[in-house]
């Protein structure tokens, strides 16, 4: 049965951890949960959600605020229902917990190959939105976003522009409190 589903989605597995189409196992699992969508769109959303989870989990804890931010982003950008967004985020988070260090680069490069410059920059904005969902972008979150921006092939200027939009949540960039 699973072999038939893999063939329908064009994701026959090989022994390298990637299928013949270059799709990682983590993305494949999320994509399989989205079988109502065209396979390429499902893979794209799966990669997107996984990368959001990568930033949320960089400090080894995904807060409820970060989870809600990821779900909201998927609902708005992908037009998913609340249940679909919850499912994708839940699967992405668990896949990241299981395979994070080994899959992160592969998933991000896969997303970069299949995305336009506009989609990459939208992801960058969303990464900052997730990290700022608890009202502070930590240094470790910012460093991970910078790393992801590089893996996506985005410029330093792209990174700085996205970072600027959340400057009030970055401790070093916050304007001084006049009460202090």
C-alpha cells in the first residue's frame, strides 16, 4: 500500500535518505499528510513548515506562542484550514525533534531549489515572525535564521531587511526605555 502511495507522489525511496526526486524523509511524511494537495505543493508546504520548526526549536523548546505563530502563518499563506495547519505543524515539530540535525540542511536546500526569490524572502519574514512570537528574538534564533538565509541563497541585505522589521523584539536593537 505505502509503495503505491509513494509512486503516486513520485517519491520512491533509495538508501541515501533521499528519494529519487531529492525529497527527504521528513518532508515526505508531512507531504503524505497533505495528499489532497498537488504533490509539489504539499512538498513545498512540508518544507516550509519544517524550516519554521527548525527556528522554533533552536533553543530546544517550542513555545505555545511559536506553535500558534507557525499555524497562523500556514493558514494565511497556504489557505489551509486550522486542522490542516495544526497537523502540519505537529508533524513538522516531531520530525524536527527526531531528525533535526541530520535533516535541516537537506530540507532547507530542497526548499531553496523549488522556490522563487519571493518565496524565499517570505519564508525569511516568517522565520522572524515565529521567533518574535514570544516578543523577543533570541541571539540563538537570530543566528539560526542567518544560517538558513545563507542556505536559501539569500543575500545579507535580504537578511538585514527582514531583521529590521522585528527590531523591536531584538534586545540589542530595542530603543532604550526612557524610564530607565
